[in-house]
C-alpha cells in the first residue's frame, strides 16, 4: 500500500484527515499501545488477552484522535492549552483613591 502525505506550500501536514498535532497524538498513542502489549506478553500474560487489550487500546486511540480532530480542528488543542494558562479574572488590590490621586511632577534639571 502507498499512502500519500499531502503538504502544499503554507499548508499543514495532513494524513487521512488528521492534521498537525493530531498526527503526533495518533502515532504516539499507537506506539504506546504496541509497547504495552509487548511488555504484557513478555511478562507472561495470555497472548489472546494481550491481543484483545491491544486491539481495544488501539481502537480507542484511533477513535479519540479522530473525534478530537473533528471537534477542535487544526489549531484547537493549542487554543485550549492557551485558554487554560490565561487568568480567568484580574485581581486589583489598589484602592480607587490611589488611581485618582495626582502624583507631583519632578523638576527636570
């Protein structure tokens, strides 16, 4: 099979509908599931159980990645992360009188 990765000038990388950071989530998640299945098999867990857990984990990763991609779009995860870092409100502990008070100008020498 041959898969085309489309990258035009000024456009983000897209593979099978997944764009930008979702590709990293997709690939990292599948790699993590593969490593987990290999570790479980090496420990001695039943091979059928390893296969079932691997298939369920991989399908969850695929489903969640595509749902995030369709829900938030290309830059959505970055916008959500920026919104979480942004303060909800600004606290000002100065008195109102201090804002109104005129400060004396210093004489220039």
